[in-house]
């Protein structure tokens, strides 16, 4: 069974002079000598070092208190999530899945072996509670693949104890610097080993091939960022990290919208099929997610009612509906992420970034090409909003507002892509479209809530239950929807004035 631990640490150069006196660090009452551990770790990667290029490390380590398989995923500077699986001979399937989006069809091979003698010390407070663990590591590294040779060094590693304030590490660093110890130039032992053995460190994928100059450069930079987001979020989705499914789904939608908005920049014969695959992926990610969001809305509305207005087993029936099929929907989503179709989509996105299907307008000036595409999207939103305003309340207006919301989202993403080139006006449009999208999203959620309440009411009625509460909730949603519809004309007028349209 995998265990995830948030690791917050800093590394320092050492000239093998041991650990400086740290008893003067504020908050530290004692420095406890925990002895020496002999650690032996083999690091795995693809032959072209895709994991190392993304600052991801995968190793099998013996020795120490946490022997086993470890996968480290970057979170931020000095912060990583370490997923641990108990020691076994072969790579555990759950860790293989977490790196699949990067490894694809590649093979994982041993690339570096690190053997370390670690002198361990605990910094503790006056009550004996740990503040941080400090290891003085004497490291010997041997290249196993993609080069040859060995290297060795000594470093100091300071890891924050669980649930401690990261600011404590600043206090430790201040004391270390006073003692002449300096931060390490390498982000990890593996990075240093690769750099110091024949073969070198893998070249990291840059955010862009240089400063964007043309319209195509700006569009591709946005596409690249969304492709990177999908790959980076893949492990979080598999681990069921909060908001990860939503964020990955947004990245797929941003990509799909970009392909459709900038058809004068990218050849649609190439991008249209990719957009279809992105729609498929967003759909697979959304299985169960929409029901979960709707359940939260209805649950909050039910909790807001006085107890005397809740007749019958409404809470229980809502819970049953909300949880029905969730396990199956997650299995289906994970199956999609393990499918050849998904991996092919990732390969295709890589190809778009490395060999983009550019059209003539891609070479044009951003200030000329990008506004034209954004204005075209805005015009579509405008037509749909005004059409919805003219419609009488009912299903036709609901549909028109829903379509306007989708186009507002597309316009927002187009403006996001154009913001680095166009600045303030594009940024303002992004904010306006986000506001409109939120307003219309509340309306669509109300439409879906009313549909669900009718269905639940029918089931409850067939079971001989009191349906009063469902009707009450339906009426409240109806009023909420009407309030949004009343608000839309003024909100739209404000947007048009702010955009000088």
C-alpha cells in the first residue's frame, strides 16, 4: 500500500567537516545523535532521462527506516511529495502508473546507484518534539546507464519535521551560513550524480524556445503550458488529490479552445482531430465529477433548510444518489488514463509543440493576428447572450445561456493566450469573461439541479415518501435561476461598455 509524505528539505555543500553546532538555533533545545545509516539506492529512468528532466525521481532503496520504492514528485522549490511503497524486487504497479504519462511506451532502466553513509541528528524543542532531521551524507555515486564513471561528495540535508513551520528552516540556514556552509547547487543527489558522471544531466524542457515574437510563438507557448499541465497533473489525478481532476479537465478544455480559436495560426486539419480527442479526455475526467459538484450544491441547499421543512428521508436519498456509481466512474477514468488512446494523445500533443502545423498567419505580428481571433470569439458570445436575453424564460433561454457560457469560456481562454502579447485589454477581457462564465455557470447548475430534483422526487413518490422538500428545493432553485436571468442584461451591458464594444 502506497504512503504519501510531503517532504520539505534543503541541501547544503559540505567539505566533510561534520555538522556545525546548531544548539544556538532559536527554538532548538537539543541536537540528538541518532547514529549512522547505510543507504543503497538505485535510481530508475528512461534511456533519455525523461523523469530527471522533469525533476521526478524514482528509486529502490535499502537501509534506513524507510527502505522501499520511493517516487518523488516536485511541488515547489525545496518541496516534494514522496510516495513510498514497501520494499520488493520489481517496480510496484502503482508507482509505474504514476509515471506513465512521462514514460509512455519507454522502458525504465537503472541509471545511477547511490550509496550513502548518513549521520543522522534530530533537532528537538524543549519538550523533546522533533523540529527537523539533519543528515550528513557521504555519498558515492556510480553511473549505470547513459554514461560511465563515478563521483563522490559530502552534503548536509535538513528535512522539516511533520507539521512544522517551514520558516524554521530559515533559522537553521542562517546558523549554517554563519558556520560557512552554503546551499547546494544541485536540487537532488540524482541531479548531481548525473551532472558529475559522463553523460551529464538531461536538458530540461524549456517553457518556450525563446521570447515569443510571432503570433504563432504566443499560441504555442499557451499550448505548451497546457500540455505540461496535463502531464504534471496526471499523478495527482491518479492519487485522487483534491481539485486535480478539475484542474486537468480545465487544461484539456483550454487546449481544445485554443485549437478552435486560433485556426488562422494552426492548421485545423491537424488540430481538429486532436480537439476531438481532448473532448473525449475531458469527458472521461468528468465522469462522476459533475454529479459530485451537483451533489454538493443540493447538499448545501438541504442543510440550509430548517429541520421542520425536511420531510422524509431526503438526506439519505440524496446521499445514495450522490454516491451511486462513483467507484465505477473512478475506475473508468483511471482506465482511460492507462489506455493507449490517452498515451497517443500525449504523443500527439508533443508533436504539435515540437513540429507545429503553422499557417501563414502564425508568422504575423501578435498585435494584429491575435486580437482578430479574440474579437471573433467575443462576437459569438455577444450574439448568444443577446439572443438569450430576447428569449422568454424557459427551455430555449436556458439552452441559449448555456451556449453563451461555453463561448464565454472559449473567449476567456483565447484572451489568456493573447495576454502576454496584448497586455491590459486582453487581461481585462479575461476577467470579464470569467465573471460572465461564473454567472451563467450558476444558472446552468440551477437548471441541472432542478432536473435532478424532479427525478429524485419521482423516485421518492413511487416509494410512497413525502415529496414536499423536493418541491421546496425546486422552488428555491427556480428563484435563483430567475435572479441570474434578471442580472444578465445589466452584467452584459457593463461588459460591453468596459470592452468599448
